C-alpha cells in the first residue's frame, strides 16, 4: 500500500454562533467571548452576573442593566490588553 503524508493548512471556519455583524451589546459580548475562548459562565463571573444574563444579552432578549454596564465595558475593553484565558480568569476586572 502507498501512503501519502498530506497536511492541509487553512483557517478554521468561525462557529455559527459567531455574530456576522455587531449590532447590539450582546453581539459584542458574544464576539469577545468566542475570540477569547471563554464560556458564558466564565464571562458572567468576570462581569458579576449569572450565565443566564449573558445568554439573554447574546440572544437579544434583554440588555445589560445599568448596574452591569461598567462590568460589560471593562470586559469589552480587555481587547486592548491581550492576555491568556488563564490570566483573564485569575485577575479581577478593575473599575475604570
């Protein structure tokens, strides 16, 4: 038998859950979460809410309340500070 070693290189297609365009704050949260490889419960812990809130924001059912906006803003602002998933989970978000 003849074997051929072949390696295909290409970008992995984005998850179907990945937003095509950012229209809402929930879309921005979902994009950032998927880019960082975080789960909804990880993001909820970082923002200070429950995972159901993250789910509802991402699906467009609700929007973050005024008490959570600063946490969402800090989470979305983390794009300017590249860090590993582990570093992000270890460090609490600072109020900015």
